[in-house]
């Protein structure tokens, strides 16, 4: 009996030590990757704004939107509130000219990642609608788009959608203020710039039939 108690105590001690060790290791990994995360994301967005100003024809700059009134901002417009804007690189354009409204629903292919870090040089991928490690793996012939209500998405994502058309593919940069803000969201740390590749497969207005 005494021997059994000793064995149980040793097992319990080992289990506790293992749990603490794993927890500490995970915490150290997380903190090392996201150290000074706010300043890194601010710096990333500052550099992005300069890239946009240097070659605005390949980009769109959209003022944040909570309804169906997205404003396209010209590159020479001065503002002190860069966090109010979403930036997007136009990768390809579809044939549709029908606008997407705030009250619409859409089916989209997408991949979302964070800004590059030493651990994730291409940015940590936190969500995607298809299998693969990067947007280069996307294949519209076999991928299944996901359905969303435009007004159910974070402000930056819905803002971009309202200037896109079916068939468009954009790379969208959302400052943390128009994403998840100062709070963590699942695996996404607070103050994270959200970077999305988005391809709009389908869109429909309220009351319209869709496939």
C-alpha cells in the first residue's frame, strides 16, 4: 500500500511538472513572436502607406464603413487618421459590375494571415477557405467558397467587400483598429494587422435567390 502511494505521488508530481513546463514553453514562444506587437504593426502600416503613395494606381484606399457608403480616397488626400482606412492591392478583376451592399451575402475564397515575423516569414495563417500553405495553392476549380453576411464581418473586411465585384481578387490590409482592435480573438493577438487574399465567387442582395 505504501509503495502504491509513493508511485502515485511520483506520477502526480511528474504530471504537474510536465504541464507547467509545456505551459511555460508555449507562453515563451507566443511572447517571443509577438513582443512589441503594437509597434511592429504600426510600423508595418506606416510602410504600407508609403508603398501606396509611391504607386497608387495598383491600389485602392477605402475609408472605414459601417453602412453601404464606402469612400475611395485619393492618394494625395491628407489625413491624420490612417487607422480609418483599408488598403488593397488589386490582383485581378472580374467581369461583374454589380456592387456589393452592406446588407448582402457573399461566397468568398480567402486566406488570412498576420504580418511577417521571424517564426512566420510569410505571416502566420490564421484562417483560410481552402487547403494549402499559401494563396499560390488556391484553385478555384476545386475550392469551395464560404458564405458570409457582409455586415457580420469585421469593419475592414466588410469595407473591402463593398468595393469589390464578383470575380475580383484583392489582397487586403486591415489595420487592427478595423479588425479585432485591442483584444485577442482566438489565435489572433491584440493589435494585429489582418492581411487577406479575397476572391469573390458570388454575391446576392436580400430576397434574391442564389445557388
